[in-house]
C-alpha cells in the first residue's frame, strides 16, 4: 500500500537528485499517458451518459447506465494502478528537485501547488487496492474455485470505489507529469524533456519528406489545461 511519498534518502556521498533522477524520470511519460487515459474514459462516458437519462438526469435505462459506469470505472482503474506503481517515486523526485521559489512563481508553480492533495489520493487508492486484493485472496483460500465465480463482481465494486480517486488523479496526475517534465532538466540538463523529444522527432520526420516544409510542432500536450469535470 502506498504511503505518503517523501524525499528518498540519498546514497552515501551522493546528492539525492544525482542518485534518483535517472530512476524517476523514465516514468514521466507513463504517468502523463495514465492521466490522459483516465480523462479519455471519463470523456467517453460523459459523451453518452445523458442518453440513458431523462431530462431531470435520472436514469431511464438503468442497465445501460450501470454498464456504462462499470466500463468507465474499469478503464480508469487500470491507469490508477500505474500511478500506484510509479507516482510516489516521481512525486519524491519532484519534491526533492523543486525549490521554494518554484511554488511561488514559474512555469509549474500552479502544478506544484496542485500536488498538495495527491498524497491522500494515492494513499486512499492504495488502501482500496490492498483491501480488495485481500478479499480475492480470502475467496480463493476459503472456497477453492469461488474466486472465478465472484471475481468479476468484486472487481466492479473495487473499480467503483476507486473512481473518485481516479478522477482526482486525472488532474493531480497531469500536474505531476508536467512538473516532473519541467524539473527533470534541472537534475540532468543534458537529458531532453518529453516536449523537446517530441519536437526533435517532428523535425526529423518533416526533414525526411521531400518538398514538404517542416511543420511547426503543436503545443506541448502536458501544458494543456484540463477539461472541466462532468462525470457523475
């Protein structure tokens, strides 16, 4: 179960940033993708949820409405597990690298401030994961074969309980990925950021096309403001 992340202890004779940045920086694109995946699951449900309800917002197709939420929650939880696996390590790296001035002003000051609640989000999501892992293990131990009968329903309940934290991570997780992508250059200035890598790839692709002028790279995806929350 994840606990509230804190700055890791440096190895003897080496500063924390030098020790840890090579480990946590590799997870930045993974976390950005996970946050985007949660938003996609939410947006896909928002796009159809009203079709299952009357004008007052009450479900008229209860089975379709319930099935849609089950699908959304399951898709979102897969990405929550990514944050449980890698989020604490990246968060510790960000906090070890960011200075006090970064929280006051600068490109990621708002993102850093948004991370104040992510410890609780990760901890509660981790508790849900642990509790339901224990439930499934008890099923298997008490009545061999029962897990196959009840696992689907058990996972649906777990995913439903975890949706709130998935929704939080779609925003807090995006903030973490953006802050990490910016700060990683501070601990390794020779390592291009995710945005710079994307720009280089686009430039190479454009230069390889004869007669086609290079296309200006789009705005970095990590800097896009999050869409307003609508999911119920």
